[in-house]
């Protein structure tokens, strides 16, 4: 039962930090093509209500990419069914994948994709035609030209192609190209994120310098998060120092003096009394036998040296948070856990005592569990006894038990 609870907590932390990619939830392009009897490019000429939020769209066919030539088709749409095609205005050009017999879109909304402009229609036509011609022999090099297209291609079409490529790329055949895409700002942003993820998944060691460079670049948070995740998948200890820069102490956070290589900064238990160096405990904080975090606010007395008051422009520890980084800290923490280097243990334990982001603190516990060994038992013991949140304490306790098995 305890192991089940730990796995549930670990799965939640992984879900919170997993990067979202355009191909998630989409049908691979090859499967989409295989299920379609007809693949057409055409223009909507008329959209008529059919009652109960349903519509009937008439589409004049301009180009047939697969199947017998047709002059027009009629496609049902709905404004109330989220899985159906939404109604489109007359004049909109579309790429559509139609099922046998019914000639209705394959995979609902994925089967109708809006094309904006003649250039978009041309590139989409070339992409689908190439995929049809190559079939199961389709390789990354066959679609490279489309990944740097400046035409506004349908996101669903690109995502479907990337999902197809995810099942086909290999380190030996595509490693160099993937590493190049990962650092190439001229390709479509979604392609760059995909290449970063694939570089990690396929453990392409040559991509490490590029990924570390992206992690250091503050101009694009999405690529930083993706690159941190990929470095974790590479599992190379040489990347630990770079990842640690993403979880440096929060501004104004007072780091405890080192007590030895294996001991983390201590966390004050919620039930412990205030010591003489802290502000007096507020009786109003007592609830259900627990004491809340110190209520230090900017400008109030604090434990600064020599009795100095905390400046107004320095926030107190209790209001600091890493939530504003949009998941970057979570990605770094999880990557450090995947790498498994004990050198990261002390910094990870410190993060569990900073700020108020409980999901991040849970991710720290999961990361410590991934590292395992005796080096994490001290920090996990401290978190299990001293963290102010019961769920984090329980997760730490369960993770600690696992490391001792």
C-alpha cells in the first residue's frame, strides 16, 4: 500500500513537470493517411445550420491528394461537440482527410485543417504527398525542408508529422540532424522543442553542449524547460552544475552553514517552538496543533545579523516562491533526479526548505528517491519530520522507506 502511494505521488510530480508537445493526443500522419479514402484540398463554399448546433458545410475540391477526383464534398460540423469539426465560414480553404463510405473527416476535428494562404496550401500539399509516396520508408531527411517553412502551416498537421517521426528517428541515422534542430532557432518553434525532447529520449550525447547552452539562455523559457528535461534523459553527470544554476537560493533566503557533506540545511518542524533569534510566535497561528511558517514581512524585525531590520525591498522567506518560473525549477529538479548524481543531493534538499511551492517540494522528494542510496536518507529523514506540509512529509517518509529496501 505504501509503495502504491509513493508511486502515485511520483506520477503526479512527473505529470506536473512533463513538457507538453504538439504531437500529444494526435494521430500519427501515416495512420491518418492510411485511414483516409480521400485526401483533399478545397474551399468552403457554403455552411448551413442543420439544427441542434449542427451544420452542413459544402466544400469545392481544388486538389485531390489521394482517392478518386471529386468536384465537391459535404462535411458535417458542430458547434457543441468538442470532438467534431467546428463550422467554418465560406471562403476558408481546408486540407481534409475523409473516411471511406461516409466521406466524413477522419479523427473528428483532426481530419479538417485550415490553410491560410496559397503558400500554406502548397507546402501542406507537398508534405502530405511526400508522406504518401514514401509510406513506411518515410525518414527524417525527407521532411527536413518543411520544418523550416515560413508558411503558416496547420499546427495539427505539423504535430501529426512529428508524432510520425517520433516513431521513426534513430540515434545512428538522425542523431546529428536532431542535435542541429535542437539548437536551430530558424526551424519552427514546435520542431525545435520536439528535437530537444528526442535528443534526450534517444540519448544523443552530441547534443549536450547545445542543450546546456539552451538551459543558460533566459530568453526562451519553453526551450529552457525542454532542454533541462532532455539533459535529465541524457543522464550525464557533467550537466549537473548547469542544472544547479536553475535552483540557486531564492533572493533573501538564508542558507544554513554546512554541517558536512551528507547533511542538508535543517527544516524547523511546524511543532517546534520559536528560538530566541526568531520573532515571537503568534498565538493566532496555532491551528489544530500546528504552527504556521514564520510571519516575517518586509520591514518587520527579522533574524538579520546585528539586529538589523529587513529592508522593504527584500521579501520575507514566507512569501518567496519559484512558481513564477513556469515549471523551470521542477524540470531542473527532476532532471537532477534522473541523472542520479549524489553531488546534487544537498542543493535538492535546500530547495525543499525554500519558498511555498509544495508541488516543487514534492518533486524534490521524488528526485531524491530517483538518486537513492545512503546520501539521500538524511535529507529525506529531515523532510519527513520537519516539512510543514503533511503530504510532503508522508511522501518523504514513503520514499525514505524505499531507499532502505
